[in-house]
């Protein structure tokens, strides 16, 4: 971890509040932790972060690089929670395939940085900036976002019906699939690759699914079928 950051236990509202004091500059958090295996934070923890920042004057920063841009069925994941950040970060999907990153500030913080205060090798490129604006226009579509929520709910339900799946975490099309004890997610992931399905394995007992927002019902049905076949093959070995 970078120096100056203080880590607290996951989803521990009390520990988070105790870690924030008058000299704290900011709290940085993911509403849904992606790289660890798709673990949504409880509303209690998010509210504790917001309240601690309000009491001390610290900024609340949400990392929305993985959970934003419609991934959860809203433009930003925080919109499905009871809090509003002071800053949020975005990248990856924001560029629609082109390299881009952005730090988005609440209006009341908009005059903090002036020209020359912040420098970046890739900042302000005309082509990627135009691409980001185009992607934002595409993602900010009520029909698309509703479809992401509906497809995600159906995918979660179908996955939970499979033998070997103990839980499905996340929102929209950002899902972590918890496997029964004894099932090696890495082995299942490698087997699925051979079957033509790409999944991510962030931890030994979890498959992570991040399908494109353009996925259709037939593709989801095929993916669930392949996962079911793979889990069955390992359960019978």
C-alpha cells in the first residue's frame, strides 16, 4: 500500500469511523470491492464513512473504475446506495476501449484545482476525451440500464440454481460467484476457458463475471449452461 493510507477491516463500520480523525484528508473506498471477488459494502459501512468525513472535514472518494459506467445498472454504483461522494474516479470503460481516466468532483469542490495544479501524461487528449463523452452519452440510457439490472437479476437467479454455487454477490452485471468448499475456482476457470467462456478468478473460491453490457439473454443462458457443466464435471471427479 502507498504510504499515508490506513487500511481498516472490510465492512467494519466501527473500525472505519475510528480511523478517521481531524487530520484525515480523505477516505477512499469502493462501494463494491471488485478485485477481491465482488463484495458489496453494507449501507451501514458506507453511511459511517460519509458521517465520519462530514464530522472531520475529510473528503469521501469512491473508486468507481470497475463499478461505474452502467456496470451495476446505474451510471454509478453509489446511486444504489444512501450516500453521495465528494469525488469519484473513473477509467477503463469510460474510454470505450481507449486509455482514459477521470476524477469527478462535486460542484462545491470544482474550484479547488486551477490550471497547472495537476499534471498527467495522458490528461486532456482530444480523441480520448471525445470518446469518453460519446460513451457517457451511450451509457446514460434508461433502457440500457434497466436491461443491465434485469439481465443481472436473471443471471444471479440462474447461477444460484446450479449445484456447486453457494452465493452470488454484486449488482447488475458485476457478479461474484461463490463456489462450494472443495471446488477450485482456478481449475473451473481454466476448464471454462477450454469450453469457450472467459471468467476471472479473483480468489480460490470465487468466479467473477463481468460480461459486456451488450450481452443478450441467449449468451447468458449459454454461459450459465457451460458453468453448470464445468461445476458438474469437477463435482464428480
